[in-house]
C-alpha cells in the first residue's frame, strides 16, 4: 500500500488504459527525459475511488470518484492503489463508467494542450489531425470540432466511417491517397506519425500556420521547459534542426509537445464529456491479468480508440 504525502490522495484504481508511452518506457525509450529507475510500475491513466486523503488535501474526500493522469515521476496506475497529487486529478464525469473515464486523461489532456493551449484553435480554422482513429486522434477530432474547426484526418480504409462519425469533415485514406496533395491552406497540423509524414505536413499549412508534433522530434524549447541540461538541449536542437529549417522556409511554426498532468484541464473536459460533446472511444477492454496482451494490441499500431484495462 503506497504512503501518501500531505498533498496526495490514495486512489483505488478501478480502471486504467495502455498508452504507446507505456510501451516506449518499457522499451527503455525517453530515459534522458523521464529517468525512471527500474523496477517501477507503468501506467498513466486512472479512474477510481479516493480511499484516503493527505493532511492538506482540500478538493477531495474519501469515497469520491476521480479520473486523472499522475504527473511524470509519479506514474504507476497498473496497480490496485496509487498515491496521486490532488492537482493531477478531477472528479470523474458522472455519466461515464470507470472504464470510459480511464480512457480519457492522457489523450484528452494532450488534445486540450495542443489545440487550446498551443494552437489556440478558433472557429472556422482548418485543422489536420493525423491518425484520427487512434487513442489521441478520436478525442482530438471531437475537441477540434467543438472549437469550431474544419477538421481533416488521416486513417486507414477500415476507419473512414469511425472518423466521420466523430465529426471529421475530410478523411484521407493514408493507404491509397496522399494527404499532401489533397489538403491545402491549413492553420494547424497535429503530427502523430513519422518523420516523412511530419515533413510532408509542412506543405499543407498556410503561411503563419502551426505544425505541432507529439511524436517528435523534440526541440530546444521543450528541453528548456523540462529543465534538461545544456548537452540535451543541444541534442534536441540538432534533432529538430531539419524540420525547423523546413518550417522556416515555408513560413510556418514548428513545436514539439509533450503532455503534462493537469487536474484543472481535466475539470474543463469533464462537462464536455458529460454533455456528450466528446465521447470516449474504446476499442477493447482487457482484464488486468491480460495486460501483456493489451500491450501487444496497442503495439500493433492499429487500435481504434483506446485500449482499457479493468482492475476490479
Ligand atoms: N507527446 C505526447 O504528449 C503524446 C501524447 C499522446 C500520444 N503521443 C504519441 O502519439 C502517437 C499516437 O498515439 P495514439 O495513442 O493515438 O496511438 P494509437 O492509438 O496506437 O494509434 C493507432 C491508430 O493509428 C492509425 N495509424 C497507423 N498508422 C497510420 C498512418 N501512417 N497514418 C494515419 N493513421 C495511422 C491506425 O489506423 P489504421 O488501423 O487504419 O492504420 C490506428 O487507428 C504515438 O506515437 C504516441 O506515443 C504523444
């Protein structure tokens, strides 16, 4: 049973979800940015019930249902209990099951942070979201539509109906079509794919547009904000130099975004979930005993929405 700090709550985890980040951490990626020391418990999403509160906790009491994404360095939701800072969680949307609520935090926060915080998407703007059928994309499409954007997305042939049902105005079948020849004049592109997709995305943007990548390469601003040392700052500056040069030539802005925990932002998503402006999209739910199968399924790269783990 974890000990809780004065500003933490002890949560009994009812459900969690698998994110590509868990798989990347298990493979030893991100070590310079997220220096976890083995052994440690993976898992970034939770929905559950508060069992105990720390001395200075003011927003929650025992018995409250919550959902959240513990901050980096304090993850570990693939467990029966976890101690979480109260600032990292929000009351669970009342209409959602624990499984549905657990599908939201990491991807919902990422969508909020790239579309609202970074790109400041406004009604009438054109937004391209790559991989609209994935865990991130299914939520990002719905949030971008809520913000009033015209939304295009890329996905395979089997997911065209799904992304349209989430509100996508244009769905490009990446297996048969080239998005870079079909789309033009976009205000924002959110990249979730590889370097080739990132580079082709530059030409889709209009001058002054924003290319935001959540799948790399990291840039110097990210390294600075993370407080990384000068050597890592230089490495990240170098890694992103090609795309930054290309973006500059086309007069568009490039930024890498790595999501952060925020109970406050989850509190802003809560009413959108409760009034069904955003609905969770769950592909499969696995019992905890089969979490290795859930990892393999996410790793296949073809999940439709989220892969959830039921803990109780
Ligand atoms: N930086 C951050 O804070 C942050 C946060 C969240 C996610 N991410 C990253 O963002 C990426 C996506 O995350 P996710 O959770 O959405 O992954 P995911 O759920 O595993 O994505 C799977 C989906 O991607 C689609 N897809 C695969 N290849 C594609 C391609 N070439 N073009 C368009 N769609 C394609 C698949 O559709 P088909 O089956 O039709 O191929 C499938 O529906 C991952 O690299 C993840 O690590 C980063």
